[in-house]
C-alpha cells in the first residue's frame, strides 16, 4: 500500500488522542473540499476548541480563537440536508446567522441535536476516537467560551494505512 492521501478521511490529533473523521462529499462537496484544503495547508494545527458546551458540541477552526473569524478563503454556500442528522460524532460547519457564511470553523457533536437538521451543513462524522473528543475541555455557561482551551495538535488528510487501521 502506498501512503497516498485519501480525500474522504481526516486525522485530527488532540491532547487526549487521535480522531479519525470520514468526510461526506456526497452531502457537502464544497465544505469537504474546504476542510481538505485547509487541513493540507496545516491551517488547523494548534487552533483552539474555543467554544465547548457540555452535552452539545465542541467548536474550533477559528485562527484567532474568538469564534469571530475564518480563513482567508471566501465563505461557503449552505449545503443543508435532511438526508443525515446531527447525531453524536457528526461534524458540522459553523456559521453566523447568514446560512451562507461557513468558512473554516466546524463543530463536533457530543450528543444528538435534531434542531440543527437542515439548518447547518453536515460535513462528516467521527469514525474513531470519539472517546478523545469527549475529553475536550468544556467552557463555562451557555456560551461555552473556554478559558485556556484544548487545541488541535495537527489535522491533516489520512493515509491509506491510517484508514485501513481503523476500518480494515
């Protein structure tokens, strides 16, 4: 097997361990392409999980750590679906109140949130390492803003070998 990169999987190393994400280009081709592009550039490396709400989700991907910014690339159009649902481990694209404002920020669901179905772009799902996501430091209050947040160590496209180690 070669170590060529597979476009539909991302490896994210966080303080608690390794997380494998399967992307869903069938649901959100533009958002998947954006995550892959930024991951290949090392954009996500060392970025904080700046907003983490217990029993809801962990959000990261803002280069400033404030939740107010994204990459230098243009915002993405909404790619909403009712075909899949926001369940534990689902990865969604964060956005402002404008449905067409997703850019680089994403969130990982701790628990199901059906009220998000059809309102946010589903870009993938954690297929291994959710126990590590569960250990991300939580924020305070309803806003979930985190003091001294956990950070993504690295986030990059997975190799064939890494994928085979998870899905065989």
